[in-house]
């Protein structure tokens, strides 16, 4: 397994030397940030510049090209102004899902109020509802259903934060904290995440659970 703290320390040296005085924040998202990484996991870095240009992207690409595990590196790059003006409901999840290695994202906090968390729940539920309907009628795909359950975790995190004021990053921790219909969604995620092809009856049962749950959220958290 990749030693992510050492890798991020090396990454930080490379980026800070390439852009002296211009980096606002360096961080990590995804499975490595949640301590859930596997040998195939991507390295989801976050780099916030004072401003970001095409020239900066070219330099960034060149500087990380020789780093170990370059093929696994992905993530989010942005200028500070663009991030401050980002869709506010996205910023809620972005802020809480990101582990800081250099600098901090506290400049985003004035933009993240409870209304934005509610909007994150609503947008997530609407997307799940539509995609679930579409998959039931057209694709009938187990892989799509698995992806939707994975997507539902972000909505569960937002809902738990909205209701309890606590952001739970790790899936297992979130699972232990949930109850009722929310816990059923999490249990279903764990049940089907490695499934290859669900029988038709199971596919419809799992789909119905997600459809009903997302419908309830739309009606409960509409703005």
C-alpha cells in the first residue's frame, strides 16, 4: 500500500517549489482521506492557487509527471476566486471531505450555511430519484445501481450533518450512527457493492428502496 502521508509530503515539496508563494491550500480527498484506500485507489489531491491559468496547468502536469504513482493522481485544482464563487451546496461537501496538508479552507465557511446543506440534500435526492427511475425503466444495470448507492452516501452524510451537526467522513462510522431508512440505504450499499449482476427481483427490490428513500427526502428537504 502507498504510504500516503509521505507521498503527500513529497507532493507538497514539488508543488510549493514549482509555485512559490502562490499556493493557498493543499489537501486530500477520497478513499485515502477517509482511510479506506485499497491498492487500486486514486490519489485525490486538492490544490488551490491564488489564480490558475493554462500555463499553471502545464507546469503542474510537468512537475508531477515524474512522481511515483503518477497514474493514480487525480483530484481538484482551482483558483481561489473560482472556488469562493462555486455552487454553495457543493462547497459544503468539498469543505468537509478534504483533509488539509498545507493551509486551510476556512475562508469557505461564510459561504456554507445550513441552507446550503439542505440544498445539498435536495440536489442529491433529486439526482438519485431521476437516475433510479431511468435505470429501472431503461438500462436495468446493476453497475449503475451500485454507483447510485455509492452516490447516496454523500446525501446521507449531508442529511446526518443537517440533523445532528456532525460530519461523519468514514462509511463504517456513518453506518453505525444511522437508523431506520437511512441505515437501510447504507446496509444495501455494503450488500451490493461487489455484486456482478443482480437477479431481476433483487435489482427491483434494491431499486425500490433507493427510489422510495430519495422521494421522501425530496418532499422533506425541499426549499
